[in-house]
C-alpha cells in the first residue's frame, strides 16, 4: 500500500448492490409482529422487569412497523421492538437470502474508543492490506464508534450497557447488514498508511474465524499454567482436548483460565471444567421460568413463576478415587464478551469461591431461549429462564463483577496482554 499520509485509496471489493425487496404484505407484517408480541407475553422470563406494559407497547408500535416501505426496513423495526426488552438472549432475524444479515469479510473488536480488525476472512481483503491489528477509522464516512452507536446498538439485543458497547463491535456484529449491500470502510495500518475500501458482504470466506476457537494451553513464568477456552459451543469445545490439556497440569503451581470473548454455548461443558478444577462441591444457580395455567387465570389467581433450586455440582475427585483433588490457585479472566454459558461458568466459579476473577464485568445475559417460527421466513428466540446466584445475587442485567477490574488494550496485538499480566502479578503475590 502506498504511504499516503491522511489520504486514501478507494477499491471496489463488491459484486454490486441489489434493489431493496418488498415482498411482505401489510397483513403478513402484522401477523409476524403480533405473533412475536404474544410469544413474548407468555414466554419471556423478564417481562416483570419491563418499565411499561408490553401489550400496549407493541400494539402502539404495530402501525408504524406494518407501514415500513421495504422488507429490510420491516426487519429493522422488528429488531428495534425486540431491543426494548433489553435481553441478550431474545432476538429476531430473517432467514430469506434477500433480507438476511451477513457480516463483511473480517471480524472486529473494540478497545476503549477504538476498533481493530481481529480476523481477515478472505484472501482478497488480505491482499488489500487488512491484517489483525488494522484499525478501523470510519464506516460510510462516519467515525466507527458513531457508526456502531447509530447503526448497530439500537437494533442489538442487549441486557447491559457493557454488552452493547462491547459485543456490538465484536466479531461480525459491527459490519452485519443486508447481504447485498457494500460498506465504505476507512482503515489505518500506521500513521502513513490510511486507505479506504468499499467492501461487499458477498465474498466467499477462505478462512473461517471460528476454526481458531479451539482450546489452547501454555506454560507461563512462575510455573503458571494458562488455558484459553474460546467457546462452549458444541463442535468447538472438545472434552478430549480439554482432558489432554488438563493432564499436563500436574506440575504447575497455579492456573489461569481465560474465557474472555467466550460467547457461551452449552453450560454442561462449563460444568465439566468446573468439576475438574474444584476440590469442593459447587453451589448451583437457581432459576425460574414463566408459568401459565389458564384455569387459574379464569379464577383470577395471580400468576407465579415456576422456581427450581439448582443441583450442586460434585467434583470428579469426590466420585472417582483415582482423580486427585485439584487444589492449586486458579484465576479466571473475563470480559464484557463473556456471555451466556460462559457467564454461567463465571457465576458458578464466583459462587464456589474458587479463585479471583480479573477483567471487566461480563455481558449480563444467560438463560434458556425458546425458538419461535414467526412465519414468512422470520424467526425469534425468547429467553424463557431467569437465573441467579445461590445467595440470591442477581447477575442477569448486571454481569458477573470481577474481583479486580482491568480493561483490555490494543497492545494485545503486539504481545502485551495487561489483563494476563495482572493475573500473573496476583498469583506471584499469593505465592510469597
């Protein structure tokens, strides 16, 4: 790339844009909205926390949503309605190719008030100058943070401010949009290498960033073991791989488990890890779900949620004599992208007093979503379960608060991880 101070080169990396679609009738739009509204009323676990009457709210929005001029605008309006629920596990989307969202061929992450490329998905983008650590300055002639606050956050299902400000700029979320539309993006590799690309979402992926989300392990100074668990998703979390890594920990004096940017998946995988690293019984999270019995409604009885006490987790060492107790100090690293099943892991880790948590407050959303077909290619998921710590402490809508708060910085692209450094410092002081 030519070294042009504060200037740019414009490259077209798109197959062109298609006309907006308008295939839904007003009646179909009304059907989708009212079905979503009804399913929320009977299934949403946090309806009692809304500051307004849900029936009145969505019916008041119905006329303007039905009158949207295109299918894309209809989906945007539906997303804005869903965002009012302020829940990271409740969302709406469209499966029709002409309307569905798709990210640009690179992933991103926010550090403070700056946004950087973390993964480049196509060779064409690499050839154009993108690499991990490339900064994004503008999108469609707007400063990147302003772009996210205007075009992403209002449509983004979120339970907390930290999740909105972090996850809305993470992965493919920032660049998500109509698959047939390109975006003008201004990048910076260095002060004298600033360039602009008009990037389409229709490029084939040569590199899948999810392929990198595998368990990794390394030894750190001070005889400290470090395990990175990027995901608890089925197909990405591997029991055998984790056991293989765990078996290498015999000689370490302490352990760091890193679940930053872990968006969750199956909580059972996190329970599996906790049962390996905990010497004592782990108190379980309690939970509730909406309960509706029509005849009680007819009799005028109040509706009480179904409440379940969680079943404590028993360490593997307590049920298998050949497995020794794992009693070395453990530090857990989290951030605002620690979400869902990973947040369950952090909450149980905290409830068990297993060790110190370092980082920033987690995303503040977990639970069990129910999948709903809204018809005409539109789908929803609605969170049907609330959860809290055994002592009654709530973390949904708040996040699991670290014992030591440390913000990540973009220096991580140059090998300097300030959160990991703090963990090593804490473990070093404990060993003295």
